C-alpha cells in the first residue's frame, strides 16, 4: 500500500523490525533480538508491518494473538525520529487494524509505559481505553494496558 507521503506500508520480517528498533531512542534500555520475536510469534497468528520511504526502513509494527479472548496484542512498534510527525505511525496502526478486523478479532490490546506520553496520547486518540495499570518501580515505569474494541461489521 502506498500512503501518499512517499511511504509504503508492507509486510515485513523480524530482521527488519530489529534493524529499525536499534535506531529508536525509546528502545535504548533494551532491544529485543530476533530470537525473542520468533519466540513470541511462534505458532500463533501474527502480523509484521514495516514502513518504507524510498529504500529506507522508517517504521514498524508487530502484533500477534496472545490471549484466547478474541483480542490481538499489538506488541512492538516505532518510527525513526527523523520520520515522526508524518502520520507514519497512524498509517501503520490503520493497516494493522484493517488486517485485525479482516481476521475476525474483536479488540486490539497494547501495553506501554507511563513515561511514553506520546504513545499514550496516540492510543487514546485512536479509541483505546485504559484497562489496567501494572505498578513497576518508579511511576514513570508503570505499565499502562489499553484496549480498543472493534466493530467488525
């Protein structure tokens, strides 16, 4: 799919996601390697999307069926700093949501940290509701679990 901003959203690979994540400052406290991705995605329905500008990988979004409640867990994603504020994260989220609906899931679930305010605002703007807060160390490290119910009609 070409997005009009000279960015194409397409299915990607674990290796591409790892490569992009190494360039995203928010992940500096720990980059997941390919083995962790493969373990999470093994033997379950999953979707890996990447955003490409020209020949450059600029963003990604990975999710999978984690629970047996009809939801799809959007696990990892990000956009390179120089490509932010260009609706790339929104285009990745929209593409993921279309696929999730086509696959018959009834909700999308995500988890972020309290310190990632832009991610929290993005989720709320996109119809997610706070479902739970997991306390972890300092308040900025608390995990915020959000859910978006889908209308599959």
